[in-house]
């Protein structure tokens, strides 16, 4: 399994694309979240291969995780994609996708030349998708977020979406990689984890590597370099990925 950090930025960062990741195995390509700047990162990465992504998972209903999807589907149509495509999401997000697709590009939803599958999931559910086992758990944020755990039989990673840690005890235990939203350095604000809290959590849950994403734009610009060495000096391996950086297990 390989992770491509398509974007690592928060909603309003003009320099860092929206938080999004691409999970790649020998058989499957799964994109997680699709803000309007994240989908452009996918286009940079796939180099014109519009059949690359098999499926997308949307963690929650905020625009920086969802509103790039109409553009993705429209480009699939423009590029004459024929391979089927799967969207995995909760039932409320399923309805949102119908609406934003209709409002963004009228008639798009009736013109797909490929089969579009939508799988509705809910908190606590586990599904198999190709060679991946996908599990979902509610996390604390200003809206419902379902963190996703991805297991390819050899390694396990979790992507938190936005917000605090999973409310399901043990969901993050013994991970090979946790991709965790951390907004500020040592202060939790409503719906957002912080760097120091995430590191402590990773230590307590025997997580091998912690990737810090969705950093506040002002913290990233003015304070991150001052605390970078301190962040990486603990017991847990901590990475602060840049856009399009890859992580290989």
C-alpha cells in the first residue's frame, strides 16, 4: 500500500491544497475527500489517466472535502471515461452529491458514459472493496465525520477527516499510519485536534507513524518551523507531508 498526500491544507489556505489522500495498492486506487483544490492535485498526479481512481470516499459534508466532486465527474465525462466509478459515503452525503452535481453542471448526472456506483455506509460498518477492508467510525467535529480505516492485509492506516479522534475505542490501536487533522500546536478548538494532543494519542495507541495534516494556515506559516524539531523528537515517528508527497509502507 502507498499513500499519496494529494493535499494537506485546511479549508482556506491559498498555498496548500485541501486535505485529501490517494491510497494505492496493486489492485485498487481509492481517493479520500475531494475539495475544489484537491481534485486539481489528482489531475497533476494522474498525468491524464482518468481511469486511475476506482473509488472515492467522502468523510463529511464540508465543502473543502466535497465540492471538487462535480468537477471530477465532469472531467471523467469530458475524457470519455468508460471504467465504472464508486462513491462511498453516508446517506446524507449521497443526497448532497446529487444536489451539488445538479447545481454545478446541469444534466451531468444523466450523461455519465460509465457506471456510477454509490455505496452508503454508516458508523461502525466494515465493507470490502476489491482488495481493501474499509471500516468507519464517528469522530468529533462541527458536523458528523466518519474516519476511515484501510487494511490491505499487510498494513493498516486511518484517515481522520477533520476533527478529533474516533469515538470508537481501539479504532486507531496499533496502526501503521494515522493521517490526523491537527489544526493548532497545543490548543484544541471546537471540532479540531491539535499537534501535541495527536502525538500523545499516537503514543498511547502504539501508532507507528503519525502524519499531521490540515494545519492552520497561520500556524503553518509563522510557527511551524519553530516547533518542527520538537514535534519530531518524541517516541512516535511524526511526518508533516507536503502536497503530492508519497508514503510507502
